[in-house]
């Protein structure tokens, strides 16, 4: 009998960053260490690279940059014990019981470690000469805040390279008119998400992962469904040893999981073609204002953003696009202030404030009209948010098992299930750290 363990990952293929990264992490670890269990990884995915983008998955719509929300300031008594996986599980259980919001895991020291681990992995991937370099752009990122930075408190982004707090005199009158009171600057990277997802997909296939297009409505059907699809391809059926659940927002409705803590946090963006923008910029405030500029290596720049809970509207709203462009141009006038000019009037001055307009200025409406040639697309995606925070946890699940030769259902069996979903607006920047923890839980489960 083969020692190979068959692991089925729900929710990866071209689309899900969590599933793809977890699949690669399992195979990489098994290939690297001979003492590790042998794994065959099958990814069951509703979408393939050739399928059009859809609102049904999130990863395609992300900006994305690595700017962690983790503060590491949480103070559960358990923190004193260790930072082990049990601690993490405890934290998740506790925050879920407390009914706290999805931002709570950002306070957890383990979330900070997850984000830092992911940053280090991505920074290495973005190294000049690395085959993944084309997926990333290393940038200087400026984060502006509409509040003062509290004195005597360590800033949560201080661990990024070249971190510094901006001097008050560097905040221009224009920034101050946008409510900016303070800011920091740091080095980080952005991820060209369509390119990166293709890279992950190819890396998965090279590492020996198998991808099958399909969907399950209930966890108990994973083995029957996989074998049905394998047989249709003329391939031998398998006995499933473990399931990894990376279904993102799908965890809300997936039978046997039906996690009612999961909800959509809708985000809308505009992509502009502006290869001259090579810096990242964000303005945020405590009361949810949030405007960002994320340049990609390709020359596209993602402008956002919005965060609306429980909004499932599947297509961009025109009034929101206008609002995003208005805020984006204010934060980043460099979009139009170039040579040759984007704006074709004799005077490129524009203003959001009617009283500042003179006969030679153009109105914002004109400006937006003239920016259309560099508009690539409007988009919206549903971040898989979760009350209680991200779920990286092991459980057990009863599934239907089939007789390989006859293909008939013969009995029920219990297999471990590892959940890795609910990453909200941080799915990229926490992906490798989260996957490493999911793999540890898988190894524990297989060994027990
Ligand atoms: C506008 C916007 C900006 C963002 N910016 C950033 C950023 O700057 N940095 C960052 O880190 N993150 C960012 N994010 C968040 C990030 O995109 C998500 O956290 C991440 O994509 C979630 O990935 P996932 O794999 O968990 O989910 P998904 O990408 O949704 O993948 C889930 C997969 O599961 C599949 N699936 C679901 N149910 C089933 C089923 N029953 N059977 C089979 N398959 C199933 C789906 O088809 C899909 O393929 C942003 C998101 C948005 C919308």
C-alpha cells in the first residue's frame, strides 16, 4: 500500500491565493525534506486560468501591496505561554466567542509574525534575477494619516525596511488641505496579482500538484466528487486523507462548514495605465476614509478604495468610480502632471474647490473626461472578511468514501480538515505565513 497521503485543496486554481500558496507549501516541504510524509495534492477549483474574471472569487481584484495591518499589541494572558499553533487556535476560538470584529486578529502577535514571514518570502521572490521578479515592484510607500501619530507608542509598520516618520514640515499645504496630520514612509513591494497568480499556478504544476476543475456543495462529497472527476479523465480514483479548505467567501455557504461569521467586505477600484507612477501612497483616517495608489510593475496603477460590509453588488458602481478618481487625483496629481501632458488644455491646473478655479483652470469633470484614455478598467471584489478574524484551524469531518474499483459509495469515514480562510483585505500579505501554519496543522493531523 502506498505511503502517499492524498490531500484535496478546495479553492485554488488560478484564482485563490490562499489555496495556491498552501498547495505549493505542502509540496515544497515534502520535496525538500525526505523525512516528511509524501503528499499528492489535488486542487479542486471552480475557476481555471482560462476562465473570465468573476465576482465569485477575490484574488483577481486585489491591488495588491504589502502594508501590514498587524499591530502585535494583543494581550491575551496566553501570550505569555508561547507562540505555538495551539496559542493561535486558542486566540481564534476566543475572539470568535467574544464576537469581536475581523480586525481583531490584526492585534495578535502571531498575525504580525505571519505578515513578516510573508513579506520576507515575497521580498526574496522579488530579488532582481529571481524568476518571480516580474510579479513584484519594489517601491517607496508613504502612508498619510488624518490623525497625529501617538507619542511614545511604537509604530506598527516600524519593521519595514527604511521606515521613518515624516517630518511635519514635509506635509505640504495641499496634503494638509486633505486633512493629513502625520505620515510614515517605508520600503515595500506591490504584487501584480494576475501575473503572480499565473506564476503560482505554474509553480504548483511544476511541483507536481494536480488541478481539476470542479465545485463541491458539501464537504462530505469531496471524495466522491474528486473520484467522479478523475474517472471522467480516465485516472485512477483516490482515498482522500485530508482536506484543506481555502474557499474564501465560499466558506459561508459550503455545506458542512457554513461559517456565518464570514461576510463580504466589498472593495471597488479603478486601474489607470500610468507607468511613470513608481511609488505607493495611502491616506487613511480612523473614520474609514481610505484612498490608495498601488503601482504595478506592468505600468498599471490601482486606485482605490472602498470597504463596504455585506455589500454583494457584483459590478462597479459609476458614482463610486468617480469618487475614487476624485480622491485618487487629489492624492496623486502626478497622474496628469506629466510631459507630454495627459490633459490637453493649455493650462493643466485643476481644482476640487470651485473657489480656487480661475479662467484657465479646468474642472474636475473635464479632467475626468480627459483621463479616460489611460483608464484600463473599473473593478470590484468581495474581501472574505470574518468576525473573529482569519481561521487557520484543524477540525475533523465525516465524508462519503467510495470503493475505487466499483465507484460505488461504500462507507463514511472521518478525515482531518484544515481551514485557511477569512483573510479579508490581507490575503496576499499574509499568504505564505498562513500557509506555513496550515501545513504544520496538516502534518500534525497526518502524524496523529
Ligand atoms: C479591492 C481589493 C483590494 C485588495 N487589496 C489587497 C492588498 O493590497 N493586499 C492584500 O494582501 N490583500 C488585498 N486584498 C484581499 C485579497 O484579495 C484577499 O484576501 C484574497 O484574495 C483572498 O484569497 P482567498 O484565496 O482566500 O479567496 P479567493 O480568491 O476568493 O479564492 C477562493 C477560491 O475558492 C473557490 N471556491 C469557493 N467555494 C468553493 C467550493 N464550494 N468548491 C470549490 N471551490 C470553491 C473559489 O472559486 C475561489 O477560487 C484586496 C481585495 C480587494 C477586493
